[in-house]
C-alpha cells in the first residue's frame, strides 16, 4: 500500500492539546496530588484558549498516576473559564460507559459552552474501568463495537430505535437535552486495520494515537481509511493524530525537563504490561526520530509540519503532559505551542514546504 498522498493545495489544519491530568510534582519534586492537578488542568486550558489553540481534550483514566476520571466534569469547569477553544475527550472509554448517558452529558456540555463540545471515543489501552464498572474484559471488542454503533445511531437519529446484545431494545426514544448541532465525534485508533475500517463504516473522523516510532508507518492506515470511506460512500472524513511532546526554549532544555518523567512513566506502564525497561537511549530515539515532539519551537514545528504533510492530516493534537512534569513547565510549553509552534507550522504548510525546505535535523544537533 502506498503512502498517503500530500494534498496539492494545503488544507486547513487545526491544532489541539491533550492531557490525562498526569499527577504532577512541584519544583522540589513533591507530588501536588490529584485535586491540585485537576485545578492546574483548568488553568492550563485557560492559557491554551488565550494563546489561540483550537482544541483542548482530557482523557479518562481510573488509576493513581492520572487525575481525570470524569472528563465531562473537568470540561464543564473549563467551559466556564474559556471563550473559544473546543472541549473534548482524549479519550472516553466507550466500552465501559453508557452511550446514551454519554450523549446527554455532552449535549449538556455543548449547550452550556455555546457549541464547543466534542467527543473522541475509543476502546482504551488502559482497562481499569472494566472491572470497576462491572464489565468483563472478555467482551472488550464486542462491547466497543456495539456501543459505538449505538452512539453513532443516537447522534444521527431522532427518535432513537435500536437493538443489541448488551441492553434492552430502544423504540422511539428521545434524549435530553437534544443537540442543537451535529456533535463532532472522533474515533481513536492505535493501529488496527479492522478498527480503521469500522470507523469509516460509521462515517466518523479518525484520530490516530501515535505514541511511539515513526509517524510514517501509519500512512497505510490513513490510505485505508480514505479508501474505505470512499467505497462506503461516507465522504471525505477528517484524520487527526495524537502524539506526546513538550516545548521549551531550546532542545536541550526540553530534554532536561521531560526526559526523567517520560522514562519513569514509560517504565511504570511497561512493568504492568511486560515491556522491557526504558532509558535515555529510547527517549532520545523517540525525540530525534520517533513520535515524541519535544524540543524548541522550531524543532517541534518542523516535526509537526512533516507529520501533517506526510499523512495529509486535518488535525494534530499534542499530548503535552508526559508524567509528573511541574505545572509551571507545562504552562511554558503550552504558551510556546500556541504562540510560536502553531504559527510556524501554519507558515510552513502554507508555503508548501518540502522535505528539502524542512531538513530532518535531530534535536540538539
């Protein structure tokens, strides 16, 4: 399968920030706790809104290293303190949620925020919510398939009639408050061809979670999604990418600020999943050549621009929290991303910059 074609005319691209509310530390390395981390996330979203970032999304987790377990509550607080930025999820674990309750929570958020809510749903790479809310991991795949079908139906049909295996049938059901517009709803995919085709079948935008390795290896999934969308008659659907990163004044400063936190989080999760241990070598490989968008504004902008061009993206979201990075450093990263990185990326894309114009230099070299 060939790589995704680069559009001959630059398409509008939007830029977002994602966080799981990684429980942070203060300047002395002491944990600030879950409650303060949540308050800090709201302040981070306020800053993102003020520096012109398009999207702000929070992800759902139920474990000690992440503070956000109820994304809609966090987003409601953010809605009251922002004006223009969209308010989304990265992601909601749809398999262990109720699609109709989800609809009503986000139709409420959309009403209160003046039409700024959006959803990104996924199966979730973390599975703590399954036993917590009474679901069997044996149903991991079938739960998501059925609940995605119900959610997609609920978003498009009024009144709602539907039947499946995990709940009683619905007949001419109304949901409240009704949406005043079509709610943007993305499906997050980690790299399964079947998941890509399923997303196309439901006529929903695709959000690729690229958390390691080169972005180029995802080009076949983008092409598959566009081919499947064309064959299924669902039209040209947006494609986005979610990847980790951190912006500082220089490449060296970004490395110094985030490396130990990134490695610590990688090893904590890796120990749970049977991965080998990580260290500076892996961090540097991801920073220089992989899916870690860390460095100065110039370094990060050029790397994002290459990714957008190579995959023909409509959206790029930077997961700006990577382990317990202090709040002050996250605020600096957000400010630089909005005020310097995004304008540079837009300029590079508008110029139709080629690989020759954007040399693939490694951070720190």
